[in-house]
């Protein structure tokens, strides 16, 4: 974390002509996010190609509200759902969402710990609707949930002049434009589950072994290379972007609904993720508009499963002079020398 920079300034001090840090400030911000969370199931059997038996599940969430706290190298964000895309339309299943994100910044690398949980999806493929449900033309699955625990680290080869975290944590500010090469690796554990089989009765003849699956657990091992940059204009305005190409080994285990039996397997895929943001930063005040996208995929027997997350968010915050007790407590916990 940033504490190392207090005792080894010559080794870990960024170039102040390009990056300004705020170790003595406590940043407090609020954010709102409009998310799109999709879960797609596609049968790759030949006989399923013209039967329209694929699923396009979508969470019914329009707005996530949260707050952030940041001091030195630590940034914590907590978010929760406050609105549905169409709260009056009973054709869609109700969705729930909550998340906690902890970001740890070192001048050279960046660590992310994220927990998120989503429950309640609607299958937008009308062909899969439940004929017994006379109130909706869609298949409503309020019992389907996705829980995700993610840990990742990013090494910044150009850390002296390019701050990957400046538009994410607002604990630094890019003063002059610069670009950099990034290396990312990470582990994530995710769980897709439902009270009954995930595939509908109509789909099951085309999903073979996956037709009776009610729980899918997976461990994802990811390595990625990326490129990012911050463009600074009008002194305090910035345009930031980063893109990664990731190689993902997915180790999974699924459990069937009928007899409780399970099976292990693995899948290897290439996926893309990235972010872009536009905003303003001064010494105290900051504001930013951000987009983040993450796609994950796996092939399980003859079924391809794809989970897509995309977020458009807005954050505004202010940096305060950190109180003395916070500084003393931080120095004591992390062993920072005077």
C-alpha cells in the first residue's frame, strides 16, 4: 500500500511533474451507477440451432447508489440497489443487488477486492416463457442468483509518470498526460444458483447434462496484458481509458437438481475488459463520469455460458484534511516511521 512510500520515497516516489498524490487528505465521495448485468446460455448442439432455446437473462436494476472513503493507499466503496428499470411492470422479476469494493494502491501496483451479489433475472427470450404465467410474456426467475468474490492485481510498468488509479480512487491526480503498459492477474470465485434447474422445461432436451443443473460454482484464474493512458486538458480535466486482453482458465463444478450429483470440469477462454472515464480534479474537489465493462465466458459440455457486466457511473467527492487521530492510527497500524 501507500505506506511504503513514506519510508522509501526515493524508490517509490512518482514523478511530481506528472502525478500529484494526497497522503494527508481524507476523500469522501458519493456515486450512482446504472448497471447492465446479463447472463446468456447458448446450446451448441446442431439440433438446437433453429429452435430458439437460448436464454438471455437480464437483471432488473436501473440505479445503484453508494459512497466511497479514501485515505492514503486505501479506498473503500459500498453500493446497493435503489431502483428497478421498470418498477411498475410486473412482467419482469424483481432484482436485488449489493456490493463492497476495497482498492489498495501502491505506486507500482494496484490491488482490488470485490464482492457482489445479484438475485432475480428475467429471460428476454419470449419463446422460453412459462405458459402458466398469465401476467408476463417473459420467463421470470426471481430465484436465480449470481455471487462473485474477486481479487486482482495490476502491475503498472510506467508508475512514475502514469497513474492507473487516479480516475478510480481519486487518491492521486494526473497532472500531465501519459500512457503505460499494464499487467493484470487475478482469482475470482463465482456461484450461479437457483431453487430448481436453471434451464427451463422447454430448453432441457437441448442442454443434455446441463439441463438439470441448479448450481454452478467456478474458480477463474486470469492473466491479462493491457494498455492505458490519461489525457489531461484544460489543466484539470482528464480523459482516461484502459483495455485488457485476458486469458482465463475456468475450473467449474455443477450440481444437478434431481439427484444432487455433481461434475467437475475446466474451460479456457479469451475475454476482454476495460474502462473509460471523463472528469475533473482539483486539489480538493473531484467529479467523474465512468464506464466499466467486463465479460466472462465458459463452455460447459455443449453449453456456452456468458456473463456480461457493464456500468455507467457518476461520482463526486471532496478531499478533507485528515484528522490527527486518523493519521496516528494509520501510522501505528502500518508501522510508518516518522
